[in-house]
C-alpha cells in the first residue's frame, strides 16, 4: 500500500463526511396529505402496541401490530381536524428526533417533554398533556409508605435514558443513582426482581404499572415534597420540525381540548391497556397464541433481509472477483481504467468492512434523508445496507477462493482462446465458489443474527418484534428464550442446507464407466 | 509443404533482470513436426509460451501465416483456438467432467452446436482410448489419462498448430507410452506440431526437424539424423552424451 493510496482514502472519507454534515432539513413532507406520527408504541399508557385493531387502534406503518393509547387517540383527533390521514410510525426513543429532522416523520407524539436541549433541534406545539413525576416502588418495600423525596435516602433509583426523569434523580438527597435503562418494561422487571428500589416516571406510568402488576404501587407526592420540575419538562408537547407549517393548526386543535377531556382520555387509555398474559395455562402456548404471528413475521423479515443481502452480496463479490482478475491490458487507456476499477473496489471494501453496520444503517437511512432529502423505504434501506455490507466481505472471500484455483486453469482456458469473462464464468468461478462456500455460509448466518442491529432504523425484524413483545408482556426471559430458539432454528437450517449444496457441488465420489461402443 | 505457418523473429524475453530468451529465430512450416530439446532452464518452455502469447515477448516478432500476432488489431482469441497447447501439468478444468472438458471449449470459443461438439469430442476421446471415462472428473484420473484427455481437448478445436510443453515430464514411466502413442497418431496428418520434450528416442522418431536450445539461444538445428548422430556443436554433443549414457 502506498502513501498516496491512503491519502486518497482519507480525503474521500472527509469529503463524504462534509457532504453529509450540513443539517439541511426537509420541509416537503409538511404539505403531504398524510400526518406521519412517530412514537415508541411501547410507552403505555401514552402509546403501546396491540395485536388487533380493537378500541380504535391504528395500524403501525410497515410492521405488524396496531398502536393505541393516549397519544394515538390524540393524534387521530388532530389529524382528522387538520384534514390529514394519520400514519403511525413505530421507532425507538432515540430514533425519534433524527427521524423528524430527516423528514421520515412529521410529528413526534410520544409523551415527550419540550426541554431546552430539544428545543434547539426541533419545535414544540403547546401542551397536550400535563403530568407530574412519581416514583414507582414495590408494595411490600419500606418505600411504599414514603411521602417525601427525603424518604428515598439510600434507595436505588433509576429512570429512562435521555429523559428529564433521569436528571430528576439528583433532587433526592443521598440516593444511590443507578445507570439509566432503555424503557419502562425493563425498569418494571428490574423493580420486581429487586435490582432497584424504584424508578421515576410520570403519573400515567405509575397508574399503569400499579394496574398491571399488583406488587407495584406509586407515590403521589404533594407539591412541596415532590420533584421540582419546570413547565418545560412536566408539560408534554408534540414535536415538529423547526418552522413547520403544522404548528399553528395543531395548536388551534389542542386549544379546543379541555383539561377535563384530557384526564378522561388518560383514564380511558389506562383502562384499555392490552391485557397482559393470563397466568393460567402454559406460558409457552400463551406466548405463541398471543404473539406467535408477530414473531413469525419478524422471523420472515429477518430471513428475507439476510437472504437477499447474502445473494446480492454474493453477486457483488463475484463481480468484484471478475474485475479484479482482468489480465493487464496492452493499451495504456485500458490499463488506467483497470487500475481505477481496482481502486474503487479496494475503497469500497475498506470502507464497508471498516465501519459497523449499525452506523452504516444510520448514515444511509437518516443521513441520506437529512443531507440530500432522499426518503427511502425502511425495508429497502435495510436490504441495500445488508447487501452492500455483505458484498464487501464476500468480495474478499471470493478473492481467496480465486487465489486457491490453480494458475494452470487460467492458462489452459486462455490457451484455448477463452476470453477473460468466459474463463471466469466457465472455469475459475465455479471452482472459486466451491472453495468459498463454507465462508459464504458463515456470512449468511452472521447476517441472520446481525440484522438485529437494523432495529436502529425501526425495521421490524425478529429482534425488533421481540422487543415489542417483551415490552407488552413483561416476560423478558420467556420471550427472548423463544426468540433465541427461532434464531437457532434458522441458522441451523441454513448451515445444514449449505452442507447439502457443498456435497452436491463436490459431485459423486465414484463415476460409472461409460459403456464401450 | 513449404509454406511457413509460424515465424519467430529476433524474439527476446526478459523476466526482471533475467534474460531467458536472447535472440530466437525459428521458422516452422505447415505440417512440420519440430522438436525442441535442451537443458532445463534453457528457455524451451518460455519460447513455447511466447508463441502462444501466454507470455508477452519483450521484443521481436511472431508471425502466424505471415501476420504479426503482436499487432493491435490481431484476433488473439481466434489465433489461440488455431494454435492449441498441451501442458506438462495437464490443466484439465477441474470443475468439468472429461466429456465437458472437450465439449465446453468448442461451444464457448468456436460457437459450435453442442450436439455436434459432443459427437466430435466422443470420436476424439475414442482415439485416445478415454471414451469409457467421459463421466469422470479430472481428480479421479491418473496422469497419463489426464494428458490423453488434454490432447483430445486441444485436438477438438481443429487447430492448425499444436504446442506440446513437456507433455510426459510429469508422468510415471509406464504411462508415458500411451501419451506418446496418442501424439504419434497425430503426426503427419497435416497438423503442425512443436514439441518441447526430454524423450530423445521419441523426438528422433517423430520429428522432421530437431532444435537444440542452450542458454536462451538456438545452438543448433537440423534433421534428427544430423542432431542425434553427428552434432556439430560441442554443447549439443555434451548434452546428448549425458542423455545417451543415461539410457
């Protein structure tokens, strides 16, 4: 490797970085006939996922399941009033803001409070729900009878990552602040199992937790003994893009919905939470009956993405193999072209092998939308990312397979008058593929497992579905146990299948003598 | 037949600092059988590989029917189909059966109809006694069997010239005869043959002309009688003496 080569690579990466850097936001979506609302669909009673469209639930865009809850009902009303069709997009909490600024969604209605930090990046409408902080505790613990923050001295307390609830922990004197957790379902499990003594949430979460789990309760602090929070934080508002034309219309509608109406809606939401799994009967059959369809759809998506990714990646690898073995042409022009092609392939491989797929996914999906206004379908983005990523690895695998083919095979083909392409297709690649097949199988299996990182762009593959299910039934161990079984079945089936293909390619051990004529 | 088919003119080949061929001039006439003998490392194989353009000549020229094969507009693919090569290490296509090894090049390069190509292949495999093995893969054959298939494969292209690069050097002694017999059957059928070999008796019997190479140049050439019975040059005498003593 020459110095020049590396300098070029670094320059290219920096150019790419600069191209993506300006945070140009897209406004086009605001004029469309749909209102795309982002939420976790995993933050009851504000928003949750259920398996049927009962109680006015809304189909989740591009995934299985229906969303319902306070936020969904609120979004329905607003969309209807401003004359747009509501589309609910399910995504992780940390994906909400980039999705909004990159134009993947038009509004965030997800129980989000308009903190000053958030206001720097996005705009907020007026309040759509006013809340108060509480601490959710175990009923049988010493903290159940607490009335003031002072009573939580020495308690192990946590809250959700990147929220003002987590910052509020510091208001409790002498508290043992625990690391933040991802969502309420995880915190409830941590609380029931005794890992923590309590977690901070808003009153609705307290009501829901106590309704769901008889072992839990929440503390209703009085004004002076509770958390001191600014209106920015306790008031939940709807997030929209900076300077969005939607703000005015939404604020008009919000003004028409009184506080009493809001409280009634919240009570309704808590009352209509999807039933958590009943204790009667085998947990396994209950889980399958309730969520089997969702998990199977997730597995199907995982299989689709890794299959297409591996096949397309394989084709990319073969193409790279053909180009990289082109013999040195006699004219200078063609030599230059060949050198350029080899360079581009080398850069492609280094870049995509050298960065994590989760980062590539975020750059391609959110970055492309933010920088170039390129709004890609999530599944399509996932297919492209996995294909390109796999292609980089398989290119190297095929290169190894070609190197292992005897040079005499090339010579014999050339001496018979085969062109380079004919040599590769008829003689070299069939042997190189056979050499590379075990490593390609490996890539396929890695893909089955690694598609789970695509949950960052909210692709509803198996892991994303598993998170949803666990968030609903709170049976983390059981759900993930079933899901690991599903992963294992897929990977095992693939490794067996490819073993058969390898055997077939090796041909029969013995041959039959043809009859003498 | 005195029409020249291949003319090598002032051919020079350098690998890095090492000059393998210094200045080769050789004319081969259509239908002629020419054997090239000489020590290992004297440049025999390199000469053959240059004629087939598996190596690019450093300088000099090679003419086929009077046309330079190095000219930019020369159809190399067609030339290679007309000038076949048989290798020391056989180089059968490992992914193909015996029959496919002989059929595929005809179909791919000559665009021959597959049925016709198969018919042709079966006839040729029959003449080298390899027809019972048409379904075998190269891995399942002995060296002598592989080389006979390789000869049939080269023949199937209906070449005007066949280049043999030490075709028996990698074989066990008992397999050599079958391969030499297959080559003898081809001689004097109008096919031009250039054979690099260490089989002196075979070279003497089959050749119209024998070329002795030493250190990258042609040291001596003549009829088999001249070279083997009355060599002029000392190097030729020394080389042949060693071979005859060994025999």
